[in-house]
């Protein structure tokens, strides 16, 4: 059986589970049964005729003639149960290594372990492999059944088996059942496993249990502090729960660690700064990433930054961004806002230029712009122009009373300067 020994551990399936090569002797040391009181059955031996044919198939496999080995196995007519199970096991293993043969492989491997006829090690390893193949074939219910059969047979714990059971329940949308095996996986992995925590989070989230999802992510952030996905996920969950201060703290810390690099992430942080009374931080963040090109300089984005600078009472800077927004599509509304910001910043000449440009472009709130021009001209000492715009502003019913109040004041200042209006 030297050929047989050479094949041990050679065959693998896509999930990474080692499929042990055919053997007529027990390999229980590799996959021991740990059940209390379990007595290992008597070792089974191949029949002579089936054994010779299997040996030829192994020799072909050793010479890398896999298709020829498969053809030989198809032709074996094994009458004894152990012989049949052994042929099915080896054939299933070889088919698993072939593209497009996974479903057929599964058929033979299932048949080889449907009855407990193989030796303990083979039965255990193939039972687990059937679970893996079932999962690969998008048969999560079958996968769970075979993983549980492996657990029941071996009385062993394998964190990867628990993990795949949790994944199978998630695929079946049986979210409550994900938590148990996910917790078992967390408990039995020697080092923390991200996937186990991710499965729990997904299950809680899909069950609309955000509070418990947050508890899991809070642990994961501590276990995997260098993984930005966990930080961002925690911030988003805090947002869902309207825990805005907590969300800001997490996103701010993520930013300082260099974890926020995408436009939507930076916009979220900016919004959190804004809603938590830090508009200047929001404005500076947006400005920085506009300059770097991460955030596109669209009309709305530029106007948003302008609004943030305005809230922060940085009126000159706000005016500059409104001017950029206005330039994108010659929007007179932003020309008006630019002028109003400059007026507030006491840059009266700049305000006049922007406001008159807004009028020339048919701004919708012409009355309001006329009123602002009245003020700007007044403070530059041009009382004749101030009076002209005062008369225009009076035509707007919503501004008429205020404009009338200004009229005598403008006339008095003009008279004192010897200006006839």
C-alpha cells in the first residue's frame, strides 16, 4: 500500500478542507472521535478484486493522469458496501478537483458516508467535506445537516465548521440561528476571527436589532483596531440610532487615523461636524478635499461649503465659495449670496459688484438685492445711488416699510454732504 500512503493529504476541495486519500486502514489519529465511551469499530479491508482496481487508479493519479484515474473508478463494480464506499470516496475526491464537477463529486461523497461503513478518519473527514461542498453548491440547509453530522460523530469542535454553519443560517435568512454557531466560532478560534463577528453583526442588523449589532461592533473595534471597516461601521450604526455625538466621536477618530478616504465618508464627517455646532471644521474639511480633488467642485458642493463658512461667520471666505458656485452655471442666486456675504463683511465695493451682477442676470429676489445695494451704496457714501435703489426696493411689498424708514435717513445724509437727490 505504498502508493496509498503517498496519496494521503494530497486532495483538497475549494473550501480548503483536506480530504484524506483512500486507505484500507483506520486513520483515526488524524480525525479522532472524541465521544465519551465511543469504541472504534473493527478495521475494514478492501476486497482483493476492488483493491487491485483501486490501486491502478491510484497509480494513474500518481502519474498525474487524473482523467484516466477517474475513468477507471467509474468502471469499478464494487459489490461489498465497504468497497463501494471506498470507490465513491476516492472518485468524489478526484471529481472535486475538476472544474464543473463539484455537484457530481458531492453525489459520490455523500453516498460514501450515508452509511457508517468507512473507517473513522475517512468517515469524519468526508462528512465534513460534504458540508463544505454543499455550501459551495449553494445548499446551505444540506451544509448544516452534514456539519452537524460531523459534530455528532466526532464530538469535536472546529471553529471553521461553526463559522460555516453560521454562514449557512445567514444565507437561509434564519438570523436568530446565526448567533449560536457564530458565538461558538468566536469561542473556539485561537485568535479573534473577523468573519465570526461580521456574521453576528449581519444577523442582528437583518433582524433590525441595531442595539445588539452595535455591541458586537464595539467589541470588534477593540479587537481589530487597525481595520477601518469596523470603525466606519460603528459610526454608521450610531447614526442609525441617532447617537450623533457618539457617531461624531467615532468618525473623527477614524479620520485622525487616516481611515476616511472616500467622498461619502468625508461628507458624513462634515455633516456631523455641522450638526454638532462645528461648522468651521465642516467647512475646512470640505475645502481641503475639494482642493485635493476627492470632492468634486460642483455648484451644490461649493454652495454647501459657502453656507458652512457663513454659519462660522467667515463671511469673506463664504463669499468666495458663493462666487465659485455662481460661476459654474452663472447662477444669479449665488451672486446675490456672494454680495450679501461681502456686505456683512463690510466689503461694500465687492458687494456692489456681486449684487449688480445678480440684477443683470435676472435674479429672482430683485427687491431684496435692491435693498442690499441701497445699503452698500449708502456705506460707500454714494447717497444718490443709495436713494435710487431705495426707490426700487420700495416697490417690493415685503420690503416697503423698511425701505421707507431708510428714505429720510439717506436724504439727510445727502443733504449734509450738499448732494441734491
